[in-house]
């Protein structure tokens, strides 16, 4: 059984059929929100950034929300293969003890602990991350509007209730409650326009790197919003996955190059609240130039617990059980990288490429 499935849109498929696939073809890499599910991509990330893409000289845009933002920031660090190994270890071993008399830790405690984890992981010198000669990092957050602007305890539940109701009617209504904020490192701008939702663009600097990254990972009600990120419009910023869960963007508007998407599933869900709206997961012309790498669902069913690591494991499993299960899944995921490398070495046979 294959562990890895390779999918491609029609434009990307024609390119592979005629030219194969090289690192020089890749112009943009999205990285989805999804919490622990991203652990399954550890070895693919190590192979892609530590080996395959390393010799290239052209600009590659790395776009991430939530765990995807942490992954893409990791790619810009010195020795990315080792950095991704450390990311997996740190993520697997994170543990937030609840306050006395409570079953779950408060958002304040989780936010404080997560902030410390980012400080420890990235250290104090982020200049090299932001000035990488080839990788352009783009961190996505969701800034609250209207009821969600201030992120107060009274208004936030009402705001998210309105967001959920509006999104059920139309994804465009998300823009009434949330504004996509894109924090970008110095260099070339994103090679496509974003017109589907209200969007603000800001420079990613040493001053706002960690606040923006923490905001991109701040799941509502589990972590506190990050308020007033330096260099951006004042307000409360939440998890970027609320607006861009899997980055279902109009990538085909890029003037050249392909999108390479290491993902933990085949479908690409636009926003976090779109998970139950299956029609919104279908491929669109905007994904025509995408090559997507995803685990075979039958292989996933053979992982410990019969699934990918997910956020529910924090409550279903105790800490030692969770560490054991997640560590085993990360170890098994090395097959994804091995099969990807084998496919490349065999000349990228088009017969093994599936439709999106």
C-alpha cells in the first residue's frame, strides 16, 4: 500500500506530463491550519526544505496559518531539517496543566505557555528568518471586526455566533466579522491578488514576528486573542485558519510557476467553519496549477488510533499516551518522504498522479 498520494490540477498535470517536476518549478507553498495533523508532514518538510528545494536560487513564497505558519517559519531557519525535527518533538511534548480545581487549563495559561514555547523555539534572533535570501514568509491572522474587534469576554461569543451563522449562508459574510491579515517578510510580494475577503497586508518585522505567529495559532476560546500587533491596525487577532483553513485561493492567477502543497488530506477547505460544507471543498479553477501531496486515507487508517493526530487527543488521552501515539505517527510518516523522493527519482511518472 502506498502511503503517499500525489494529486494535481489540470495545469500542473500537463506540466508534469511534459516536463516532469523540478524544484525550480515551485513558486509557492501553502501550509494549512489543523493543529496536530501537521505532525504527519514532518518528514516531508525535512526532505523538501532540507534537501530538494535547498539548491534553488529563485524566490519561493511560504504561506501559513496556525501550525502551518509555525512550519513555514521553521523552514526559514538555519538547518531546516534539524529545525523540523525539533518542531515535531516540541509540539508532541507540549502540555498545559489546568489550574487548581479545573479540568482544563484556561486560555490565559495556554497562551502564556505557548508564547514561552515560541520564545524558546525561535530564540531572540529572528533577523535571519525574516531576511532569508530565497524564502518569503507570509503569516496569516484573522483580525476581529465589529463585535470581534476588541476580543472582550462579553462580545466574543456573540461575534463568533454571528460569524458561524453568516458563514452558513455565504463564505463572503466572513468579511463582516473578520479581516484577513497577511504579515510578510521583506522581498517580493505575494504573487497573487486576494479579493475574496477583506485583506490587510503588513511587514513582518523582528518586533511583530512572534506576536503575529502566536496570533495565527490562537484558537478562539482555547487561547486568548493577541491584541494590537505592532505595525498593524489595532484590534484582536485570532487563528488564521478562521479565514484560511487550507488556503483555497485563486493560485492560478499567478503569472508563472506551480504551487506545491504538502497537506494532511486531499480536500482543501476554505475556512475553519467550512468543514461541514462539503460543496466548498471541491476543486476550483484556482487550484489548477497545484501539486498536492497527501497521505493515503487507507494508510492513515493503519496509524496508531486509526487516524491522524488531532486536537481531541488532548482530552481523550493522558500525556504519556498522547506522546507515545503522536511520536509513533511521526515515525511512520517517514514513508511519505521516502515515496515522494522515489517518485521524483523515477522521473515523475504521470500514471501515479491523481486528480485533485
